[in-house]
C-alpha cells in the first residue's frame, strides 16, 4: 500500500508567490458618455497583481479639476503618475485663467505625456468633463498616445466584450438618466465576462452645476438588457 504523507500536504509551498511582486495592473472596464449638459464616467473597481486580486474596491476615476475627471486603465502606477502631473498643471492653469480650464487642455496634456513616453508607459485614459467653451466632451487616449474626441468611449480589457452592446444601445440625444443607465448596464456586462474586471461600479456625473458620484454594489449589478430593447 502506498504511503501518504500528511506533512507534504500541510507544509507551505517552497515556490515563492511571484505574482504578488508584480506591478499592480488595472485590467479594467472604463467608460464615459457625453449628453446635453454634462458627461457620465464609469468604471469597475478591481485591481490585480499577476493572477491575484490586489484590491476589490479601488478608485479608477480620478479628479483632475472640479470639472474634469479621468478614467484610468493599464498600470496603476503609470496612470496615477500621469494624472498627478496633469492635475498639478491644470491647477496652475486655472489660477492663470482665474476660471475653470477646458477639458481639451487636460486631454491634450495627458496625450502629450502618453505619446512622448509611449515605450515606457502602460496607460489607457479617458478624459471627460464640462467647460463653458466646449460644453460636455469626452476624449479617448488609448495605448500609444493618440487623442480622439468621441460621443462615448470605452476602454480597458473589459471593453472588448461590449463594443456590440454599446453600438446597439447608444443613441445621440440621450438624457442624463439614460446615460447613467447605459453606462451601468454596459459595465455590468463587461464585468460579467472579463476576469480582470469586477467589484463595484463607480459613476461620476459632471455638469455645469457640479459633480455627483454614485456606487453600485457588486451584488446589485444591472446585467439585464436595457428596458428600451426588451
């Protein structure tokens, strides 16, 4: 009869958990939509290091100024560094203007940093907000550092699963509430399929009247189709 060693089962593995030493990555689902009068930004909250979940409730939507926010995907360290640099410059720019800066200014600065350092950075960003000159605007800055203004933008690893959903459900002229519902449903579907996305859904609504932040818990994700297409 073959011998069975209980010690071999209970003793810890001699191999180090190398995944825990890897950089934190935001294998992410991020999104932003413009409507008449403002924008809605949304993101999941899972941060990973290798195959391990490092943080289930991280914040991937970062404030640049009172009227501009950025959704971050890619390397957590890289995107935090870019957003902090842009935040500092935009605050100085606002002091020079004695007014809130344009969203385009923040987007172009993010784009310039990402493009000039495209071989060193792993950063995919969506810059969105409202200003008196351009109104509501959404700018996509994917890996490589290009800059595209869009009616809506999606990014991160989870975005590959919802391109068809977004194309089918987005329509120009949606109201604020319809955009919030659109973002929450799209991100919920991405989180259902993408193993690198998860946690809760955080949304930020930016208008001329201010900012509103909300969180949808992970056990209340709206994974059904939008009412308009049922």
